[in-house]
């Protein structure tokens, strides 16, 4: 055993010395983006899936990024990056109640903000990361899908510390037929000022300084085989923080939960009796499944679903057909059509409208429990599952950002609809994508709306990446619209120019 430990430490030291002696690539990117829209915000399909970069109706933004990426084919590697966004965007006016009077509060995206800053290190198949970094779904296609239900590419990154597997790793004694992938992250929301500025201060919950947790565990069969299956769960949560319950302009409840070390363990596997009556924190997530078949010619067909849960009823799949159901076809060669995605989205069951937990009403004689009324992405103690107003989960559900009346949560999460997308290439220089969706929604999980609202949204985008002396340059054009009484009628366009390059750093 002693010799094994010694050999392990020597290999780590040698790997570090080799890294220090070899040069490495630094990637940099600079871009300028301008957008204009007819509504208060950018259309749904311009403001979504960009990690919260742009959501104002009109503006101009300069983005700068520098990054050293990890090398996955080495035992030891490290990575780091920083990205900023600077510019100006139009403001949105939110209803505000103050000292018996209603006013309007103008809120806009910060003119200068840090979008990513992180450092990470890996050894063999595991990694440790600290900071803010964009993450990607392992089930849905980030470019074409309506979005992952638990952690999508819609909201800006949350700062924190994460550890997990670099990629899927072979489970010992399975000869590569079963692989595992997973991650654990703890972070903290930093959007206190945004939540205060966009809240009406009349009726509802104002919650901020909440802590964040994210866990994921997936199992996958041998990917080199024609048929491959991925299955597992994502679990996220909010805990700690401060909350104020407002009723007609007055604060009726105040909770300062703070942060304690034991909260880290209590939230890792939530259980009863941990200090908040029933279960500590707000936990939510999804059961995920993906089956992929690779045809002999090189094309692939994938079928997948993500089933949402907010408590035990959802984990037990007592919420009907609720979930994201999708098909994706990847053609063997890039061409006029390279990938097609078709999805059905349903959030209308929510385990029924009734929820009853005796701990919520001390002294009650009704001791039975009814775990319904899931009210996806909303919580009565921790507020909405969002970051700077944008949904951390699926952007298909209208995010709290768009509630100009100052309501702090998801007003129409009882929704269903369809989404489809396609992308392709014309030669090696032109890439396009197009999306269209239709949705009907009617209120929240426990409070249905008196009538259903509808929305149709679509977008088209094209990107030009020349070669030769202009290699590294990219120009993109996008146009999108919304129509209906859910998101309103809106049309917008965007143009962006970027340049990406690399240079060597480190010792030679």
C-alpha cells in the first residue's frame, strides 16, 4: 500500500513538471453585438439560450473572453477563463408600491458585468472547479432544444465550487459496458439588487442571498455500440438566504435563515426533520433518459425525455405526462440539413392542485399529507428558480424577468406546447438554424388562470465564418418574432461580429 501511494504521488509530481515545461494554447475572443426590437424585451428566441447575455429590447454590447481550456487526454491538466460584457441596453419599467403609492421602476442590464471567471483542475477522470462557468446539458442539444428542465443555457452562470467526473467514466469490471458521470456543485445567488428592483413590494415573496446546490448522476451504456442509453437524475436546490412575505404593501413574515455548515450535508440528501419543519430548502430536478441509435451510414436518431419533480410526488412520477419529450435526428454529413429536433413540452399536471403538509400549519388536527400542487420553479419560502430573472431551467416557461407588474415568480408555469428546430451548412462558411414553437399557458400550479393564453415564436439565424486571411472572423444575423397574448407581439433582429484566435503561453 505504501509503495502504491508513493507511486501515485510521484506520477502527480511528474505530470505537474511536464505541464510547467510545455507551452499551452490561450484562446481569446472579442465580439460586438447590436440588437433592436419593437417590444419591451428582446423576442423570446433572441433573449433565450444565451446564458443571460442579452434580454433588453435594444442595445449594443461588447464581449471579451480569454480562456485556457483543460486537455482531456492527459492525466493532469488545468483550465481558467474570464469573460466580461460591457455596453448599453434599453430599460424595462416595473410596477412598484411605495408608501401607499404606485410608481414605475426602470431596470436595465448592468453596463459592465463579469460573465465568466473560473479556474479548474483535473487528474485522471475527476475535476474540481471554482468560479462562474457556462455549463452544457448532456441530454438535450443546447443549440436546437427548447432547453434542459433543470439547468439550461438560459441564465447567467451561478458562482460556486463544483467537483465531479470530467466525462463518462467506465465502471470497473463492466468492460466498458456501463459508464458513470456525475457532478456536485454548491454556489450562491448574487442577484439581490435585481430581485429588489423588479419586485412590486406589494404582495408576494422577496427572497435573496439564497445558496444553491446542484447534483447530477448519469449512467450510460457503451457508446461505441450502435444502440446507447443514458439514464439518471438531476437535482437542484435553494437554501439559506433572507425572505420577506408582503401582503398589500406590508411585511407579514420575515425569515433570516442564514448559512450553516450543516446545511451543506442536509441539502446533499434532503431528509425530514432538518430544521425547517418538513424538508430543508427547496429541492427540484428531473428524471432524464436518452436512447441513441447510430445507423451504419453514420446518421443517428435519438429519443429522450426529462420528467420534472418538485417533491416526492414528482419523483414517484405521479405528475402524468409532465415533462420534455423529444426526438433528434443527426444526418451523417453536414449539409443543407444537418440536425432536426422535435419536442413536446407539458407542465399541466403538476401532481394535481392540492398540497397539504401538516408542518405548514402548526396545531392542525389533519395529520395526513397530500403532495400535489407542485407549482414548478416556484417556492413559497425561497422564491423562483431563476437567476437575474431568467429561468435556470427551461426558458419555454415565461421567466419572472418579463413580469412588468412586479410579480416575483413564474406566473404561467401551467403550460404545454411544441418546439421544433433545424440547422445546417452551405459549404464550409455558412451555418444556419431556424426554430419555431407554439405554447398555451394558464396560470400557476395551484392557481389556474381564468383563461388560457397562447404564443407562437420563431427565429432564423445565419453565421458566416470565412477562411484564409479572415480565418477567426464570424458574422451572424438573427431575426425573431413573438405573437399572441402570452408573450405579446414583438419583432427583433440582431447582428454580431466576433474574432477568435489563439496564442502560445508557458515555458518552452
